[in-house]
């Protein structure tokens, strides 16, 4: 069997019709992609700096911008079956696409390192387990699902998406109840200030880099309609839900991460589950996309590049090469 036929991720070619997926499979993968704890942190900052009306406006407009951007990429991928990096060759040529692949993939490896730390640090605080061990174990598990490709991403998302939505909603509902219901939540005054332009930059910055890799996943869609609809639904619902969880948590308890809110509510095990799944479903997608990007540059198999990127991402935290998340989002929103 040739090497080409052994590449089940079709790193350097179009997806054949026999391996394309339907609406449900693509929707859970894209929802899992947009369920990310960093969005909750952004939501917390927005929720404590804006009135509810302005918060809702920023979330809607920001996610519409993301939907237009990612929807166009999804359309092209659904039509051609090509990844972000192969599509870039049409605009920049093969050599020019290397720069696109490097810039997008490098930021995703950085997000992977940030995500691993976002899981390890709070879990270490409540369990006493060494942070380095948690970074290593969780990082390797996240790398493994990206290594095995789209099938493992789909299985994980099938488990994670409903779990995050249900457990997160229960916790958010309890937090709202603790402050006197919706009326009590709406009566909470912003403790900070933020311009609408800064709020939009924060919302768009949560996923402008990851969104660029939309085609890496939607190329598996059975048609253009499936690719675009699942992408738009994921960003309008998935990213908005994470921002809302963050805003509710920050306004009601002072904590923007729903897992931290659950820790405060005494829901330790559910908190670890939701935190782990939340970050896992985004981190493995980030590694998968970055693996395709560096495969475009090096012509090495995506699976090999995923392993290298996973190791780099883990070392990114272990060796303290850190960036503040808000600063990282600001950089991305201005690229």
C-alpha cells in the first residue's frame, strides 16, 4: 500500500467523498472546537465591564464577524475538500502558503500550551497533585486524540459537548439563583469600564486564530451546506455559551471560569470533568490543525508533526515560556 493511502488525514490532498461526514458528526466537532475556557475568561472580563445590553451586543456582533469569516472558509472547504493550508496555495502559491501555515500553526501550539496550563493549575489547587505531572499527563492525552485524527476528535466531542452544556448550565443556573435570580443578576453594576471596540476585539480575539483553521475540519463535510451551517451554529451557540458562562460566573461569584465557579459550589468532580473536556476538545483540534500546517511546510506526516507540536506545547508551560491570555488575545485580534 502506498504512503498516500496510509494518510487517513489527507494532509496534502482533498478528502474523498467516501470519508466525508454528515451534519451531526460535523456539528459536535465544531461545537467541541468552540467550547473553550479562554472564551469564558473573556466573557468574565466583558460581564464585569459592560452593562448587560452592551455585553449582549458585543457578543452578537463579535460572533457574527467570526461567523462570516469562518463561514466563508467552511464554504470553500466543503466545496473543495481541502485544508486551510492547501487553500492558501491558491492565494499565495505553494511557498507563500508556508508563511500562512507557520503563523497560524504556531499560534495554535501556543494556545495548546496555555490550555494545558489552564487545566493543570486549578486542578492542582484543589487536588494537591503536582502541576508538572498534570501538565504532562493531560498534554499527552490531548496529543493522542489529535494523533489519531478526525475519528477520535468526533468521538471525544460526542461525549464532551453535551456534558459541558448540561453541567455548565446547571452550575450557571445555581450561581444565578444565589444572587436572587435573573433580576438580581441584572441589578449587578459593572465594576470596570470597556469601550465597545475593545469588547468586540475581545470577542473576535477569542477565536480569530483558531477560526482560521475552520477548513481543516469542515473539509470533511459531505457538502457546502453542512460545512457552513455547522460552523455558523457552532460559533453563534458554542462561543456565545462560553462567553455567557464566563459573564455569569464573574458577575455572580467573581470567577469567570465555570469550573472555578463549580469548585466554589463544592462540585469538585463535575468541575474537573467540565474543565478537562472543555480544554481537551479545543486543544486536540488546535494540535490537529497545527499538525496539518507544519505538514504542509515539511511534507512530513501530520501524525508526526502532531507529536512534535504536542511536546513543544507541553514544554511551553513546563519551562515557563508564558504569555498572559488577555495579552495573547490582544495580539491575535491585531494580527
